[in-house]
C-alpha cells in the first residue's frame, strides 16, 4: 500500500510540477478554472472503485446505496441551480454529453445547423471529422463580417434553406450573449429542436449574470469544468422531462456510455452546491469585470496603434477574443510571448482569418481561473496592463519585467495554500 511518490515517482513528479506551474503562472485559458479543494477531494476518492451502470434506484450492480445518494444530490442540486426539470449528470465529458443529445434527438443522416468552427463553434457542432460531422448532415451559420456578431436574419435564412432537424446555439469562442428567444423562434419556424450548448457560460448562468437558455431550449448540454468551476465532465438538462427524459437517459446509458464515473459525479454534486452560493456569484461578477477590463485595455490607443483589437469591441462574458489580423504578431507568436511572460492563453482563429489555422490571427483570453484565485478589479487591471504592454511591444517586449510583475501577482494570491501533491 505505497504512496504515489513511492510507487510511481515519475507521475508524482508530474503532479508536483503541474501544481507548481499552476501556482506560478497566470492561467488565462478561457475554458479552464481552479476547482475548490473539496472537489479535488471528492474526485480523488474511493468512489472511483464503484461500478454503477444504470440510474439511481435502477442499477445493474449491487452495492450502489452510497453512490445513489451522491447522484441524486448532484441531480437535485443542478436542477434547482439552473431551473431544469430533467438533469443527467452521467456524461463523462462535454463531447459525450453532446453525442448523447444528438443521439436522443435525431437519426444519422438528419441535418444539424451549428455555428462554424472557424467562427467560434465547437467540434461537436458539426466539424467534418468529429462524430457530429460524420453521422449527420451539417449546415452552418457564421458571424457577420463587420460586427463579428451572429446575424439572426442570416441564421434564419440559413435555417429556411437547410431545414435542419436540430439548431445548435452555443460556442467555444464568442464574446457576447446569445438571443435564445430568436434562436427558438427560428427553430419553431422550421420545425427543428433547439439544443443549446452552454459549456462555456454555464457558471455565468448559475450566478444569474447571463440569460438562461433552459426555458427557451428543448435540450441544453454543458461541461462542468469551465466557468462552472467543477470537475472535468458533462451534464444535460431539459425543461421537459416527459418528452425528453427517457430518450436522453437511454442515449447516455447505454447509448453512449457504460458505467458512470461516480467519483466525478460526487465532485459535480459538490460543485453545484458551491455554485449556489453568494461567494460563487461574486466570483462570476469578478470574472466578467476582469474580461471587460481586459477588453478595455486591449482597445486603448497604445495597443490599437500596434494593430491589436478585440472582436466586437468588448465582451459580455468571461473571455475576450483578441484580433491580430492587423498586427505584426500572429496568434502563435503572441501566445509564445505571453507564455514567456508567465501568462497562459491559447491562440485562436478569428472569423475570416487570413492566416492558417496552425498560427491563426487571434488569441482567446479568459478570466475564470484568475477570478477563482481571488483576483479582483485591481489585479485584472494589472494583468491587462501586462498583456497590453507585451502585445503592443511585440518581439521587443521586456519579458523579464513582465515576468516580475506576474510573479508579484501569483505570490500575492497563493493557489491551494498548503496543498501537496
Ligand atoms: N461544448 C463546448 C461549447 C465546448 O467549448 C467544449 C470544450 O471545449 C465542449 C463542448 C467539450 O467538452 P469536453 O472537452 O469536456 O469534451
């Protein structure tokens, strides 16, 4: 019965190294977050030992009395948090939740209409070599070339032309609220289901800071690990249990998955409990405020004169999309420079990107992890200043000075103090 360090020092070193990396850098990947310690604890627990195929009270394995309690708590907490009559907490990931949604709603060969990948959509919304692009006939909508926002008249025209069975609202890189009522009215007009994938903005919805798609959608899927700040996993909701409940349950199990990850489901229950609290709501407010400070700084004169701007001119959510089409820096160079300064972001194609997807002309920068770390407006102003300075100076940036400023911030906000891997 050896410890990890005794049994496998190589993997123990990875855990230690990753904890140090997370502590000593500014984590600004928009889809990442830092989970509460209680979530780490539930996820790293003996529940990983348990098989529990089926659903609470209807399992195919004995000994499920404890895990049934965990799954029922996860369901009831998520249901009251988001106002959904039906919840399935078993999807192992966002992609698997999405596979189950399509499996439940339509047949292979039917048509789906989602936001183009290059305009901020997700792989599971119809990318060619993803299951969604292989099993279904794919039509897509994009953003307007001038405003970079979804043009609902163009979306409607596309829906009337493609006659999809499912319309997908949701994104991986889009800085504005969606108009769920407009989506639903278009879906109703063409007789399609409306499926919303709120993976990115679920935490903002939970805090009441973003329109809730559940009342307007037939089905909603999400991840739990982005703004929502829980374990890496997926979840499915519907406001209409009678119509969709059985279909969604059987699409998840046995349609897409075998045994649920009960340690992760317990950790989801913890995360939903946290997300119902005032402290969580305050963190989501700081998340949005931080992104807005970033957008403001990155559109200031000294930065914009270096050809840097922000898509749509600002943000309503937890991320900004930096537009480098007029900058000497491409996305790869900008990502590398910020990495050298101790700031982790990802390059991201912008709509109508002239540069190839390998380098891109954009950056996606998110604030959820730093807000979870305790950053408020003063710290986000300093972060925005460091990033703005590096992007404006480009390859001439003083990276030593930037790194020292990053270190002052990470030292002032210790991550998981006392935790040892
Ligand atoms: N849906 C959206 C909108 C996403 O952005 C993502 C993740 O990036 C997913 C689904 C997939 O989640 P996962 O990585 O857990 O499969």
